[in-house]
C-alpha cells in the first residue's frame, strides 16, 4: 500500500522529485512555513512549492530538483504534487538505477520503485544503488575491457553489460 502524503507528513523520511518552476508560479506572497535552514514552503491542494538553496539530502529526506535552468541562481524553486512523494527507508530495497541513452551521452541516476518509470529493474537499498551507479560510471569510463573489440561494437557491448547490472545482479 502506498502511503498518502500531505502538508503534515511530506517531510518525514520521503523521496521526491521537485520540478523547477518560476517565481511567478508561487501561489501567494508569503510562505506557509520556513525551516530552520531557511527553506520556504507554500502549500496547495495539489502539492508543495519549495524555495531552497539546498537540494538532494534535506534532513531525513531525498529531494531532487529537476532543473529547467529557469533561474541562474543557487536558490531554486521547485514544485511537487502530493502523489510524487514516496517512502524512504535506508534499510529497505526501494530504489533502482535509471539508465537513459541520448545522442549526446548517457544519464544515470536513481529512482524510487513507486515512480511510473519503474519497469522491472533490480531494486536495492539507497546505499547499494549508489554503489551500483558508481560501478556503472566506472564501466562507462573504462575502455580497457573493450580494447579487443572493434570500435563500432564497444558501445553496444558496454550497454549490454550495464543492462545486466541494472536488471539482474
């Protein structure tokens, strides 16, 4: 069962991806709450706006900011709907490695198993997931194991190895 989050419990050991928004999207002039670290929160029926200069780890939470480079400042504004908050527990296997290939390169990150992009990847604890991402990045940066292959086959083999790590180890 997925826990429901709201303004009273969203800050208790959760994982969430906030989407960067412009200041013009804030619902009012003054925040509903300001934390000891200076982050400001604006609550709505749909979710929460957060103005902060620190993202990633926030107290006992993992809050990412998906940036659109709207503002070129250290302090950013993010919005998250209540249904985009998920349970976080350091001892539970809740995370998977999210691997995407683009023409310009790769994107490797982690994601919560309740996220809509989950499609059968191996779930691990946060610590195990971080170690796996490090291992994958090392594999991507190393050509030593692939030197015996023709150059045009290396990326394909590398991607196969990465997929095996993500889905099967």
